[in-house]
C-alpha cells in the first residue's frame, strides 16, 4: 500500500521533487539577433499539472509549435509559436476555458516511488485557479499579439 502525500507548494522538500514542475511563457521576437524576454508569465506547479491533466497541452498542440525535440509543446521542453498563430491560440484557450468553468476539483496522482518506501504523490486541481490562469494567459497572448511578439513556452 502506498502512502498518499499531497504536494504542498510551501514545502521546500516537495518543491525539490522531480515531479514538481513549473514553467513560464515568454514574449520574445524570434527574429531578434539576440535572445531577449520582453514579458513573462509564470506557470505555477498547480497550473502546470492542470494543463496536462485536462489535456490542454494536447489541444494546444493542434498548432505547429516549433521545438528542438520536434514534439511540439511538451513537458521538459521549450516550444515557440510565431505571432501569426496567436489568434488561433486565443481561440483554443477560450475553448479550454469554456470546457473547465464547471469542472469540479479533482485529486490527481503526479507520480510514485517504490523505495525506500512506497509513496504516491498527489495534487488537488482547482478548476477555479486553472480558469483564472487561462484568463491571464489569454490576456498575455492578446498583448503579445498586439505588440508583435512571438511566444516561447518553457515547460
């Protein structure tokens, strides 16, 4: 039997676990001579888990993200989206927002270990918090679209 542990974002030991993942979205210009981040939006560990749990990443991968691994938008990767595709991104984010407004909170398992003891790691996903993030992301994307920025997703 696995001992069930819920991830606590305030617990430093939990933040050091390999399953504790966060990311961010950067407003950049792909044709700049150097790398410069004009604006950035953090993706909390909660929202990172929700993006994958709700299959929002799969929905976003309908767009042709550019990545070194050629996996599109994926965990442990960087992916880029040119400004010309941001309108489509906004549409997908709006669909995701609509799909999760009425969702109930859920407990999801992030991972487990068998030794030195059997432990499973869980997180409670709050649809309210996730929808708030999606709204912030949509606003960020709209601003990037207006100002001519491309996007970099670092997951």
